[in-house]
C-alpha cells in the first residue's frame, strides 16, 4: 500500500489540494489490528474531530497533532479502531476474601437448616462480585508507535487523494484564467474604438444641430478627451492582468493556497466591476458579463481548495 501511495504522489506535480479527501490504512501489529480512517469536506478553517476508543483516549492528542501537521483547512474527521485479534488484553482478578465469606455463609446456612452442603465452584460463580475483569495496562509509547505507523499511511493516502483532486481543480482554474486574459484583451481592443465612435457621433450630432455653421473642432477634441478619460479602463485591465499573473504564481507555490486565492478573486471582482461601470459600449458590456461569470466560477472552485 505504501508503494501505491508513492506512485500516486509521483503522478501529481501540483501542490494544490482539494479540501475533500479520504484515506484509510489497516495493519496487524503484534496482536492488534489497527485501522485509521480520515475523511474531510470543505470548511473555511481547520475543524478537527475524532473517534477514538475510550481505552485509548491517551492517544487522541498525539493523533490530532499528527493529522494537523499535514492538513491546514477543511472539516476533518478521524476514526481509530484497535482490535485484539489473539491473546487477551484483560485478566480476571478474584476477591478471595469475599469468596471465603460467601462460602462460610453458605456452610453456616446448611448447618442451621440441617440441609446438605453441596456448594461447588461453578455455583460460586453466581456471585459475580467475586470476580473483577481488569484491562492489562498498555505500554503507551509502544502503542503510540504502532498507531502512528498506521496513521502515517492513512494520512499519506488521504493527502494523495487531495492532491489528485487538486490537480483537476488547478487545470480548470488555469483554463479559466486563459479565458479571462482573452476577455481583458478584447476589452483593451474595444476601448479605443468606443472613443472613436463617440467622436464620430459627436461630429454628426453637432453638424446636424449647427447645420451650415462652422464646428468648433477644439471643443469637440476637449469633449472627446473628457469622454475618453471617463471610460478609460487601462488601469483596471493592467491590474487585472497583474492579478491573473499573481494567481498563477500562487497556484505554483508549495503551500496551502486557498485563502490567498480567495482574497485575490475579490480583487478580480473589484476590477471587473469598475470596468463594467465605465463601459459605454454594448459589446464591452457583454464581455464584462462573461468576465464576471468566469470570475464567479473561479470563486466557487477555490472554495474547495485547501
């Protein structure tokens, strides 16, 4: 199983991890069959819960710290099962003094009532308080060493699954980043044409109003300049392009990226909204609608990333 884990990790080069995952490992160590299961779903922060047999509650904190060393986000549930498959981990202790007291009381009863004293060992077992079943104390360090070995394997399988899912998410995000860049380029191409079209419409309108009177070209130039300044989106498109570049860099890093990407997508939205508010062209407005749609898809996707 360990070799399969290594192969799975070798097929994934991305460090992007899904917050959804599952890992399981089971080993027979000594006379104990130890099973560790880890599963997780999306959560804004790290929320850890576990199910550990009461007799092994002393392992809980160590197991928690081991898992948290490999997981930074998600609602993580860990289950530990330990079964004794041979021998026993308990012993029966007899309260001899209490047994003698029962026996003496029965003898006295037989004499007083002049009945046959036929007490046997099997009959004495009816007095359950004579016997106490005690669990043999574990060597805690030895027990933890065994559980840690199984838990590490389960965590490896769990992380490998998260990485495989994360790789799929990364590919989807990169595809949508390409689309966003194409849309930004389209906006940059359309923006000068919007100013040009405005200038033509302004000329036509003034000529219609003034008819044979001479046009004030300087006034037209000023009006066009004011319009161009009002609808200019160069700053926003440059920043949006920079955010896309930064997004790719974060994806390529070897650390949990979900929170950083979540913040960066907010910046995507801010720039897209500004471009939309400045848009004075129907075609640009349509591009912005598509742009915001892709940003929303990215936002939804990164909610699944650790």
